[in-house]
């Protein structure tokens, strides 16, 4: 039987325990893709509202599918607007991935929007996350704060300059490295520039020292063992588009090699 996930609320716990987890970005805005990937064995998915054409309705459909099948789903938000963060969590996202986190002040803004205990997040128990009002309000708020994940993307030179203050903020669950944007911001010469590898190791070391999960986007699982060795334990590998394209190319290549 294909795996169906039921450990959505446990994702944050697994991250904090240093258990390696892997997911992928979703860029095709269709709930059936989430439904299929829930049967894949991936630990989570990230709905990419920064670089894919997700609107609120599209996110709602995808999060409905993820919720129904127990697949943890984060949303990579397009910016730091509290109203958008609140909406994603109300719809049942297990957390947010925050692009261009450049300072502790950025973390504070997101945490205010994500955590009820900070007394600034708008509250409605009648959402999917609140089981449509079927959970005690205090229980729901406590459960949400215990399970919702904040992944701060480290992808700017400013973030590297303020890495210690970002990592020291207790609202941060994960320092997620975006190597392409980070290399561009630092003026490096592409993904194979050794200075980018040094920056990744620096982030991993700082994250470990402050007790944060460290994550990384990878285009291939081949480098995952080496990254685990330096303390990186959360991976987003490619996207639904790249997985689909790779599989289709493989099929086409087989046919191209058949003699005619």
C-alpha cells in the first residue's frame, strides 16, 4: 500500500530532534498534485506562493488535499504581510517559509503573525485549522503554537551579516538556505563557487550552535549525505515540475534509444 502521511503535527517535533526530513516545492497549483505526492513517502511539501501563481483559492484547495491526507504542507509566502501569513495558517498550513529574512526584526514581524501567544495574531476558531469551531479555543491556540513552523530563508548578504541575531531568536524553527539567491546576493560565481560552500557551512554551524534546524534547497539527493554530515537535516529537493520533467524525459529517452 502506498504511504499516506498522518504525522503532520509531528513535523516540528521531528525537526527539533534532528531527524532528517525531505520534501519538495509545489509550483503547479492543482490539489491533485498534492494528493499524488501524499502517496510518495515525502515528509512534507512546500506550496510556493513566492514563485508560482498561487492565489488564496489555489492555496485553499492544495491545503485541503494535504490536510485530508495528513501530509504536512508549508507555504512559502511572497512577502512578510501578517494578513497573508494568518490566512495560510487558518487554511491549515503547518507553517510558513519566509523569503529574504534579513534581520531579527523580520523574524519578529512573522512571529507576531504566526503565534497566538504573542497576542497579535488575529483569531478565528471557525477555520480548517480550528476544525471549524469543534476544538476548545484555548486548546486550539496552544496546539497551533506548538505545531506551526517558521522557516526563515537565509539568502541575502544582509542576513549573513546578521546571522547570529536571526539564529538567536527563539521564534525561528529553521534556517533555510536558498543557495541560488544567496550566491547571487554575495556576488559569487554560480553554484560551484567554493565560497558558497563556505557560506553554507557557516550557516549550518551557527544554526547548530543556537539549536535551530538548518535546511537547504537541493536539486538532487546526491549531496544530502554530505550535508547531513555538517548538520543540515531538512531538505527541499527540486519541485513537482522538475520531478515530472525528469520522469517524462526518462520515458522519452527510452523510446529514443529503441532502434527503428
